[in-house]
């Protein structure tokens, strides 16, 4: 039930994070900086007090150099502790832009041997610093979050998929109800998205989840676009099928034959501008469902019923024997 | 073709990244009609569209699509970007027109669905 191969998944996750995470989200923003007026001897004490081994030298918020413990040691050896930091520091500083991806940092810190990279905005203003330490810490944190999310989703799936075994009756059904408001485009499609996720958690076969998704989304959009007062979607999950119905209380449909004709639509121009109203919704629903029935009392209500039949027993967990057989045949 | 190569071919800009750039794209499709997306969209397809409203993301989600390319360098509203981020969609923008974006991708080897059958005046 719970898929293995976590390690592989997690490796991909690291790669993904490295290519998608912005530098500014892994940097330390409380940067300790060195003032250009300091002498090397002051720098030495400053670093010791702050327990750091290097820091950017900053003038007017811009990084003008970087000075490290190595520079301090060198100036001690050369008897130059009295020199201003600006004479000793490295002026060719490699910085990284705040919106660069972490991959760039990894490249610089790893291959080029830098141990810290100042992070700057597009005007060159210092915003923070990344070191191997800050990088690893925040990547681990993010991985932990995504790991917990995955685990939580697996747990939900595991629990939900057992409902048909854990509850005994002669015929068990699970009913989900969603309310859809007319013209509410901010939330249009939310119910369908939730229905899709719920069916996935119940381990309904992916092809069926897909077909249900397409149909219920078209049906939901019809409630949003074509009704006066919205309506509701009722999903009934049974052992062998999903029944879905949408019901609304107006305006109803006068000519059922006409609306079922592909391409027929009464959607206004502004709906068409949004990419809807091609008149293919009911045709789409008909194509993906096993049974479809549209009824209406013009001026009063419209009801759309859809049935999706499962293949053999998708809601029953496979026995170990069956599992090993399917594995063997792959 | 993988996502990174697609971005190169389109000189695209990634607005939301939820996928490994090395992930392979099995095929591409283009539509400005949401019902077309639902009818032709297939699992893993990269969808090119001129629409930018959040419904594009929802529609793609229902069709099993998780990479969307907005053509003609349109800037999607923040709601669209946010929804894409939350629903695990990768959102890319290109300056090419629909015609040229499709042409470039097809030429570079990203296949389409092939001939689509019409069944009793519907798909
Ligand atoms: N719930 C409903 N109440 C009233 N009319 C509806 C309803 N659902 C669909 N219709 C009518 O059926 C027509 C065709 O619907 P559909 O095939 O989904 O295409 P579209 O939504 O693109 O117009 C709509 O334009 C509308 O006139
Ligand atoms: Mg419709």
C-alpha cells in the first residue's frame, strides 16, 4: 500500500529544490559586516569577538571586498596589522543575486572553493550571505517539510482506502456534497479539484479519476456559468462505481436536445473570453462517462446524472499474492 | 524533450517551477478553449495557451496536465501564479506567438497527439 523507494524520491527532491529555490530563501540575513575604516588589527579582534572566520567589507550598503582569517594571518606574518583592511581584502568578490537559484550557489561554493557568498539585490546592495552551513540547514528544513507532507498524504490515502473494508454493511456508499455558487469564478473548479483528490485518496483507478475529473469540472462550470443561484454536486462512491449528480434550481433548460448538440452554447461573450462557452461541455461529459442523463423542468431546475463504473474491485486492497503477480508481469 | 530544453527552445521565463527541469515531456498541445483542454489534454502534456486566468490552472489540473506555457509574453494575474504554485503546476512564459511557439517545439521534436477521431459529431 505504501510505496517504497523513498531514497530515490528524496534525491530527486534535493535536485528539484536546488533548481527551484531562490538564494534569498536560504541566506542568513543578519550579516556581520566589516567597516572599510577598520585596520587589520581591529578586524582580527572583531572576528574573534563575533566568532566568524570571514566577512564582507561594506561601504554604503555595497560589498567592496571580503576579508577572511587567512588575510588576518597573512598580515600578521607580514607585520601589517596596522594597515587598513581595504589594502588587504580581496576586492574581486564573487556575489550572487537574490533571485538566482541555489544551484548557482552550489556550483560556486563547491567547485570553485569559495566558502561564503554575499547575496546582493539588483543594485548591488548587500542583503545576506550564504555559506555551506546556511545552505544545508535550509535545504534540510525544506526537505523535512516536503517529506512530512508526503507522509501525511500517504497516511490519508491509507486510511481512506480502508473505509470499504472497515465498515461492514450489505452495500456501503460514501457521499460527498459540494456547494457551487453562480458566477463565482474565484472558486470555480475548487469542488472538482477536491473531488479528484478525494477519489485519489480512495485509490480509485487513475483513468477513472481522470474521467470523473473532466466530467465533474465541466458540470461544475455549468453551475457557475449557466445558473441563477448556483447548485450542488453530490458524489457517491460505491464499491463498483462513482455516481455523480449536479442539481440546480434555475433557470432550467427548455430544449434538452439542443443543448446536447456539440457546439451549442448560450454563454455570453465575456465567458467566451475566459476560454469557456465553446458548447462542448455536455459532449465532453457524455464521452467520458459510462451513463449520462440530463433532465430539467424549464424555469425550475436542471439535474445532470453521471455514472462511472470501476473495473474489477479497485477499492479492495490487493492481496500480497496479487501484488507479487502484477509486479512479476511488469 | 525535457522541461529545460523546452524553455530554451521558447526562450521562456519560468514563473512557477514545480518540476525537475530534467523531467521529460511526452507531448505538447495548444488550446484557448478550456473544453478542448479537457477533451484533448493528456497526462503529462505541456499545454500552450493564450489565456492567463486562474481557470487555466484548474482546467489543466483536471486534465492531468502539469506544465503550462503562456504565449505572447502575457503576464498572468497574481491569482493564477499563486494557484499554479499551490497546485504543483509549472508555469512558463514565452514571447513567441502561439503559432511560432508550437512550431518551434514541434520542430525541436516535441510530438502532438496525432490525428484525433471525431465520434458522432463530438470527440
Ligand atoms: N445547469 C444548467 N442550467 C441551465 N442551462 C444549462 C445548464 N447546463 C448547461 N446549460 C445549457 O447548455 C448549454 C451547453 O452546455 P455545455 O455543453 O456545457 O456548453 P457551454 O457551457 O460551453 O455553453 C449551455 O450553453 C447552457 O445554455
Ligand atoms: Mg459548459
